[in-house]
């Protein structure tokens, strides 16, 4: 199998799809007024289908960050590599703090969300990159294994509320949130980034079959673990229940959900790279261009739709059709803008600043 090019346009397209998936899920929840009297969420199949279809968005986004980090670090002896990775992670953490501060209805200054997870994971990449392929997989397994025990040790409730996931006044403060008690804490979600790093190495070596096999193993363990919960009638707060109970709410995330999502993520990566080898995407494909501005889109969506929707009166106020129309309109605007912004290399956007502050090549990740 031919060695992949230094940058695969298909991976950028997946970044675009993943960030749009997360935004669609958020916006539909934030703007929709909820079920009418006597109805439930399932009486609105369009919104339900949209939210089900995009659940893979977050783990795919995190895994792609790991893929990009692995490819950036492919030249292990390059001078300044560790410094570059550290600075790149710190800039992303800074972006995360910025989102915290401009979205006070959702986050406190110490909240730990998607950008914080990726930022800290990349800042620690000087450690991760020195692990062998097997070492990375063992670390993924160790994180998944440790997660329910840490959740039990912290006495996390079965469902974390938004107030609890932003509370820096509990014992442990910010460290508690970053470890296991916020939206996308290191446990268990760092497993998706590290699995992405491993997948990036496999992709760079032209080996796609291991991604398929690993995905099958993850799905099998996640499904069998949930079956064990059902058969043993394990109940909250038992460790088995914390690990494998499948629930609608993700927070705190059981590892079953992470595995059942991460498995398909690896399959998607393998399928996308295989397609790229056969029929590469053009650099001006709209999914590719929006993928290359995905960080900017992600940063702006929270203050735009969660904060500004309140003074204009559309927060939790729209009917399903109008909600879907707003989602579709924002998607179309982003796609249109991405083609035009690409002509000036996304100047002044988050990606542009990330490159300038970390000395990443304009065509880098």
C-alpha cells in the first residue's frame, strides 16, 4: 500500500463533518423550545434523528486531533518538536479558557471541555510520542479501566448537572474537573485522543486493517460489558454499572459509550483513508475547506448560539422546523464562507493564530 501524503484532504473533511455534528447537536438543543404538552422528544423524529446521527462527532474530533499530532511528530528527531507540541497544546488550552470566559451561561473559568481535552493531550504529547504502538494501546486500555474506579472514588453522581461540571469550589477544584468531573475530562476521553495517535501511526504506515480490528474489539467489549450489567442487574453506584451502563446522558461518561463510539470512529478513519487513496478530495472541496477552519467555527458557536440567543429571544424558543432551518442556514453559511476564507489562508482565524504561535507550516495540522 502506498504511503499516504503528508496531509490527507479526507481527514480535513472529517474534521469539518465532526465539528458540524457537534454544533448541530448543541444548537438544536439550545434553540428548540422542547416538546409540546402531551408529547415527548420522540414525537419529533427530525430532531431525534439529527441528534442520533451526530453522536460520533465529539470522539471523531478528538481522535482526529490525535491523528494530526501523530503525523506532526512522525519525524521524532526533528529539533524543537517537543517545544512545538507543548506550545500547540498551551495555545489550545488558551482558546478553551477564552471560550469559558465568553460563555458564562455554560462554563466557569475552570470548566474542562473539548478544547481543553485536546490542548492538554497535545501538551503531553512529548510523553505520548515516545511510547511504542503497543504502549499507546495499553495506555488507552489503562485509561478506560481506571475511569469507573476514579468516578467512584470521587463519588460522582449517576448524572452530572451543568452546575456540577462547572463547580471549581468542590474538593480538588479545577483538577477534579479536568480529571473526571467535567464535560470532556481526561478520564475517559483522553482515550479517544490516544487512540487517534495510534491510528495516525497506522495510517502513516499504510496499515488500515489494525484500525478495523481494534474497532471491532472496542465495540465487542462495550456491548458485552453492557450485557453483563443487564444480566447481573448491576446498579448505581457499583463500578460495573459506572463502567458499562448505557444511558442517554454522557456525563460522567461510562466507558461503554466511549468504546461503542470509538470503534466506529476507527472504521470511519480507515474507510476515509482508503477512499482518499483511490479518489483524493480536492483542496477546494467545501468539506475540506470547512475542516481547515473547524477550530474557528467551534470556538464561535458557543457564544453565538448560547449567549447571543438570549438577548434576541430565541433561546429555548423555536419550534422544530425553525430550529432545523437555523441549523441548516448556519451550516450553509459556514460552507460558503470556508471556500472564500481559504483564499487568504484563514487569516486571523484560530487556525491562523495557532500556526503563527507554534511555528506550524501553513499546510500543517
